[in-house]
C-alpha cells in the first residue's frame, strides 16, 4: 500500500503556488473573455503571499492547506477568496493530525473540501464554475478507488476528471457571476475558475504522486 508522508506539506504547497503564479497571465486572459480579466492577477497575488509566508518553515499538509486557506480568504477579492479558502480549509481539517495519508484519506480530504465549499456557495455543476472541474475530478478519483485501482491510478483519474470537467465549461452558459449577464454569449469560452481548479488539482496529483512511499510489509 502506498501513502503520502504528511510532513511534505510545504513542498506540496510550493508546487501549488508555482502553478498559479506561472499561469497568471493565462488565467487572466481566460477570465477576460467573459469576466473582469483579473482572475490570474488575484489568484497569483494570494498564492504568492502564501508562498512568502511559509518560507523557511516545515509544515504538515494540514497546516499548509490551512495557511493557504486563510491567506486566500484575506487577500483575494470577490468570490474566489472565500470559495477557494473554504475548499482548502475543508481539506486541511480532513487530514488534521494524520502522519500518513493513504488513498482513502486523500479521497476523504477532497470530499471534505468539496463539502466545505458547497456550504457557502449556491452554485451547481453545469453553472460554468469551478465545481464543473472539482466534482468530476473527485468522482473520478472515488470511482477509481471503488474499482480497486491503486493510489497512482486514482490520481490519474483525478487528473482526467478535472480536465474533462474544465473542458465542459467551454459550451456551458454561465448561470452565476458577472459572466451570467452575457447569457448565450458566454458559450464558447472556458470558465476561469474551472481552469484554475484544473491547474491546482492536476499539480496536487503530480506533487502527491512524486512523494508516494510504500508501506513496510
């Protein structure tokens, strides 16, 4: 059985910071098609601040995710701060006090993050939002585990689900946020929140898989 040593929180968080900062301009470009065009700017600001705040520290995964949550809630304007903050806070709580995180624990972490986010949002899958990425990604991961697949295979299912979900927003009509004002004209464009969520889940899967260890027989 494979597991993630929970002491790698700082390294995993640094990977998440990196992917958002690297895609700052792309995320704002996507957002600019049907929104304010500041999603990349705001996300990069929050993630960069978080990265700076953990410099020189050694963090568990729970502590790292909790730090990210509070930083995003305090530094990102609009709806994204609370939404992503709630997602990561729920994830942090799910793995609190865990020294080793196995495939089931990781799935529970994702599920609790989703539940925490949904508690503060009226959005649903199909509304052209980050849930269109998050939900199929988590469902894909869970289905892989239920089918008897191992941790790396489940992480691959997470990536595939995230990408499919993100791509699905291209043809959806926006039901929430500023893009909803465009109605049918919002079709043909990706949702920026769905894109950033896909980037984060993919990098989380990559970072986790690189650090998996095998339990002693």
